C-alpha cells in the first residue's frame, strides 16, 4: 500500500524530530493538519452495489471520508453516501428496491387515464412513425422511475446546489454526447446530475442538463482518480467495479457489446490510475453483469469481502486521522423520511404542445395543500404514462412557505404511432388489428386514433379525445362491430315476434352494431371519471338460416331461400351518463384494486324497424374488488345488474348473458357455463368470483364461479332477490404473454347440463 510505504520511510525522521523536540515522550503526537481522505467509486451498473459492502468496512474501521467522486453507479452510491446515508442505510435502501421495475419504467395501471387504459390494452406492438418511416426508441427506458427514487431519497439535501456543501463534498462525471467532452459535475440539482452520470447508452435515454445532452460518464472516465488528486487529498481510496473485456460467449446483448467497446479506452488508462490510487480495491465481480440486480445481496457481499482484506490498513489510517488536533469523526445528519410536502408554486418548462391545464390535470394534486410524497410520484407517473414526454425531470426547492416544483418537460417529438395486434376468441374468431394514432391532431392536448380490424369479421374503432386534465375534456367515438354466432332459437323468440317452429333449435345470428358518441368527461376526486354525451346507434340483427316467410309480408322480414331475415334494423338516438372507477392493477388478471362502472342511457328516438318504439331507458352497473390472499393467490369478486325503464317493446337492447371475454357490446354480458347469447331478459343480477393462483411468473390457474337471475322485470316482481336460477363454473389457465393474455377455460353449468371450452389469444379489441 503506497500510503503505508511512504509512512514507513518517514518513520525514522519523525522519531528523530520527536526526540529533539520533546525528549522520549511516550504519547502519540498530534498532527497540525488533518489527513484528508478521498474516495473514488467507478461505474459498473449492478456491480456498483459492491461499493456498499466496501463502505461498511470503511465505516467499521472508523475512516473519515473527506471527498467522494464517482461515475455512473459509483456516482449514485457516492451521492447518497455524501448526502448523509450510512452504509447500512444504503444496504437497506438497495435491498428493498425493485431494480427491474425501475429500469423498465414499469408504471402502475392507475397512472393512466381511462382513455389511456383502454388505449394501452389493445396493442401488442407500438412503433413510432415519423416522416413515413418506422423508427425505433433510442433506449429501453427513460429512467423516470429511477429519477423519482433519487428525488425522494435526496429530498433532505434538495436545497444544496453546490455539491461541496454536502455533508461530504462530492463530484461526478458525465459525457456530452454531442461534443465528446468530459464534464465534471459539482453543482446543480443533485438527482439530475447523478442521473446524467448514469445514463448508460441503449439502456437509458440521454439526459438534458442546462441545455447539454449528457450520457454515462463511464464512456470517457469511469474511474475519476486524477480529479480526486486535484482536490488536494492526502490519501485516495478507490473501489473499482469496471466491466472487464469479455469473450464472445458473454457478448449476448447490444448493451454488453457497447460496454465492451467502451472498455477499450477506460481499461487502457486503468494501470496509470491504479498507480495514483493509494488503496485500490477490486471486488470479485466478473461473474456478474451490469444488470445482475437480482443478485444484489451477493454483489454487496463481494465488496465487503474485497475491502475486508484492507481492514488493518483502514484501522491504521483511522488512527492517523485521529491523531489530528481537534479531530472529530464526522457525524452523519439525521435523514427524515420524505413522507409529505406542500407544493405552493408550480413552474412548467418545455410544454410547447400541451397546456398548463393538461399538465396540472395529470399531476392530480392541489397547490398549497399538504400531499404525500407518493402523490407527487403518482402525478409524475401520470404524466409519464401519457407517452407524450421523452423525459420528465423536476426539481424541488424550499421557498419558505413550502416547495417550488419546477417541471422540465422534454416532449416526445414523435407524434404518429403505428400499432399492431392480433386476437382470436370463440365469438369474433381470428382478427388482426392495425392502428394509426396521431397526437396533436387538431389541437394541443388531443389525440386521434383509428383501428382497422381485419379477419373473420370486419370491424373498426375510431376515437378522438381532447384531454383538458381536471377541466371538462371532449371525446368522440365511432365503432363498428360485427359477428355471427349460433344462438338458441328460443332467444330469438323471446325478443322478437317470430313463429314457433319445433324443427329449429339454433340459428346463425348476424349482429352488426355501428355506434357513434360525442361526450364530455371530467375527473372527480382524482379517481372517478364522469361522462355526459349523445349517442347514435345503428343496430341490425339478421340471419340466413331461415328460408320461410315469417309473419306474412308486412313484418319487415326477408323472404326466400338464401335470402336474409331481419329481426332488427333500426337506428337509435340517446343521451347517456357514465361514472367509472378503475383501480385494478391489471385488466385481465387483477390482484388488487376497485372497480365501478355505472351507465344510464335514455333512448329518445328510433327509426323503429319493428314499429314498437316508445321512449325507454336502460340503467346498469358493475362493481368489484380484487385483493391478494397470499403472495401468489388472489380473489376477484364482482356483482353487476341492470334493468329497463319504460313500456317500450323494443327488445334488441335487452340484456343477454353467456360466454366469456372482456369485450362486451351493447348489453351483452359474459357468463361462464353457458354459450354466448344464451340467457335473455330486460333485467338481471349477477355475482362473480374468480380465484387466481399465479403458480409461476405470469402463469395463472383460475377457478371461476358465477350466478345470475335474468328475466323480464325481475326487479318489479322481486325475482332478483331469490336464489339464482342460473349458475356456471370454469377451470382455466392464463398466460400473460408479450402479445396479450392467452386464456383457456373449461366451463360447465349444473342446471343447463351444458359444458364447453373457451379459448382466446391476445388483447381483446
């Protein structure tokens, strides 16, 4: 060790000086000047967690650190330590962190608006489309979740803008990607600086700081020892977890190849930097990669083991530090948990195409009111979930009464998206979806989307939404649905005036539904969406199964073999109101959260194909909850019901239960144990329970039970409160695949003596 070697050479001279100055004193002399110790931490991704183990050994030995410099992960660990965290506190912080979710920028479903939830749960693949060219993202992650964590962890030093004023002075290294210049960051907003130092190319989006585009400092200087020497320290301790050169078997990803290329330069300079390091610690981390965060405990242990080899040297160094007049071991400041704060001023920068009302509406908290820190993180997550911003960086600073929140938004330049999906189920059969989405289509804050669905049944779905945040937003939907399915003839008889025919058991029913809506929507109490609107609907029920004249020649039914028989072919105009709450963590496999969807339609006019229209209304509601029973077992309970108000004999919009799935149109409701469109009535109640065991990651075994009463006027007759007339059960398997849920169920009903299989692949649309 260079430091100890120099001390041994000076020892005879020191002894002679002591003898001449004060005789043969047996007391330890006091140094006039403190012995300053600098700590240098290299980058290395997940391997940088070894720094935490080494810091434990340094603390145990009593070494006082006077300056810290770091790059990438070394900058993150170093900044946290410099701000006041102890090594044990860092161990607890990192061990409780889900790095996979942070790196992938996984956002909770609750961060999305109701429009965005529906929009994000239809497509298997999304590609940016710019100037008639399909492009690809610059990186896997924007780093938003990591930045949120850093802001909260460093909240206690939020007002420190000169890093020399931290409890331990600090600097970090970043690279200007445009000029290739190495930057030494010693001032600014600390979370922003260390985030820039750690933006590994291809893994994270480049960071913009003071107008400069920055990436990982390890590209140019992954072990900043020279900078530490310039600080005038006496002893430099370096912990090196750099990525060494790998053989071909280890170069299995673009990230690994980029690191290999980057290492050519940094490893070439390493011998000279090691010579300038008094105590050089190299943990045994060759078996780990930069993303081995799932092995964080083992990596921390390697740092502790490597530093432990220098334990006696550290103790000797600590004794020399203690031999300084008025020496005091630096006390770490108390770090209080950042549980709440008050934002009383909001400054928004970079929102060129999105209004202040839009941004503030996504944040979903009131200014000058105390909020939990989690609410701030949720609000930032809401903004990130829109996909309208490449990066969202923000700063907090005290202003005497509360906090200034300065939002620095970098808008996503890509406004056009192409999205693809594929699906199969027993009702719509095979379908392929291509979507074109255009943001800022007509106005700021808006988005237009068009789905074209090709397959066994032609469909489309067009949407336009002008999102005004907490103010009233405007939307327009146009949807064409069509399918053909065999249904019991008695269902047709119960809804339409057709003759009895004991020779007909089932017919192939063709359903075509064209629905257009315009509506206003606002968010209430941050969770509920309330909508008011107008609706136009063209509804046609027909079949080619029947080839006889039905009900004479004046009923509107078609005649003749090969011709189409129409049961309904009317347009309807209505007003509607809807109240929705959806905090389920997953649409298809919810494990926690609440759900409510209440809808009221007043039908005021119809073209009246069957000459039986009078004004009527339909009200329906569905509510549910999901909660975990164990770590892998959850229960989803729901109840729903609906009824018709009025004396109209129109039955085309009555409720029909049966089948399985997530996309119900009109008043069709799923009910396992019975085939699609099997149980009709103008009113119904239903109870549903699903037990879900995630026996392996993203693989589910399910047991489903549902019960219902469905008939005409059951709320008037009291039948809704009696024992259920219908029940059904299902056993199934579900897989959360990259292209959407894959589900297979076997269902049966004891009353109907029916059973069958349901199968679906991909997101429902």
